[in-house]
C-alpha cells in the first residue's frame, strides 16, 4: 500500500493523496493528529488549507476518497472567512458531539501549486 504524507505546515497535513495538495485533512494539537469532520468544514476553510500548504484553490471537497482512519476527531468547528493564511488562526467553536460518521472525514483536492497566480 502506498502511503504518501507530505507536510508543508506544522499544524495541518493532507495524507494519502496523490501529492502535497490532496488528501485527508488532519490537524495537529497537543502533539497528535486529528481528523476534521466534513460537517464542520466548508469552502472558506478549504481555501485557507490550500493557501497554508502553498497549493492552488480547492477544487474538490468530499469524504472517504483517501481511505478511513482511526485518528481521533478534531473537537472544534472552523469558522474561516477565507482570507486567513493559517487554518488555526480561523475562529472556531467547540463541538458538542464527539463522533464523525464513517466516511465523513474532510478530504481536499487543491489545484496544482504550479497554477497558483
């Protein structure tokens, strides 16, 4: 099994994708990585992730494309406005539920970094 993990940020990463600009989103907190549930993530959040990783604009957002994980779930909902340079600088709210349904982890495909304007 091919496992690709390229991290250009110390606080977020995309894993199991085809390159550094695609994969399942994981966020680092307290020295461990957590998944983000797609119910707590939107297009503005994806724009910030792609920017933080020096990729182009988000072109695809869905769950279960890059495989399941046993990673714990991130416990906050991101409330990005889309202009932030780093995901963890976005406002966020504490979640009241603690489970993300199977196949619902955020997975992002950003456009190729060579297409960044």
